[in-house]
C-alpha cells in the first residue's frame, strides 16, 4: 500500500517537472523573440541620468498608456527605473535589470532606447565610468546584485550560443547550396 502511494506521488512530481520544463522553454522562446523585436526597434540617444531606483511600477510615474497595458500583478512588482534628461525633456524610463548597475548616477551616457526601455548603456566620459567603478568596488554587493550579475552572465552566454548556432546553420545552408550547384554542374556536363 505504501509503495503505491509513493509511486503515485513520484509520477505526479515527474509530471510537474516535465510541465515546468515545457512551460519554461516556451517562455524563454517568447522572451528571445521579444528581445529581438526590441533590438530591431532600438534607437541611440544621449541621456543625462538624474536618478535611478528600484521601485514598484505604480509608484514610478510611468505614462498612463504603459500602466494600462501592464497586468495588475506586475503593477506592484518592483522594476528598475531611471529618471533621465533626453534632450530638453525629463523622462522616466524603464531599465533592463542586467545593465541597471552599469548606469551611473548623475552622469551622461549613450544608450539604446526601445520606446521607454533602456536596452544598453555606455558611459560617455571616463570620469563617470571611473566614479561608477569606484562606487561599485567600495561597497559589498547585495544578494540581488549578485543574482543580476549571474543573470547578465547567463544572458551573454545564451546570446553567444545562439550566435554560434545561427552561424553553423548559415554554414550548413551555404554548403548545401554549393553541393546543389556541383550536382547541377555534373548533370549539365553529363
């Protein structure tokens, strides 16, 4: 009797793991597709960073259209928010969590923007970069910062693997086309 209950519980646990694996793969593919769309729509901009914080979405003073589109459960979630001067206008922007630590406080940066989302950041002045590095090295990293660092490392690794996979697929296509051309040439000669 005890073995039957144990077997049923194990089957349920294995089923849950399989379901989580399938759902995780599906979500990862969606995220990659969204990231590609954002990269395609990105535009360069010069920003002067006024302030950066991690705060709930409802307190971030984002545009009404953004708040209306966001699901209710995400409105209470904390997101990295950057207040920046874009040209003559002061705007509230959402930052990618992987690069949030790279954004200097009170500094000028060149950023890639996709709507109100900051995709990547480069410091313009060396002094700003040095000040940020000194700030980061003087204090101990929090658990969240460590996890974000690991996330950024894994994302870079995933991007590199995807680029390698795409390069291999392109190479296979080229070889297949060359093979077809050689076969056609043989048929013509024969």
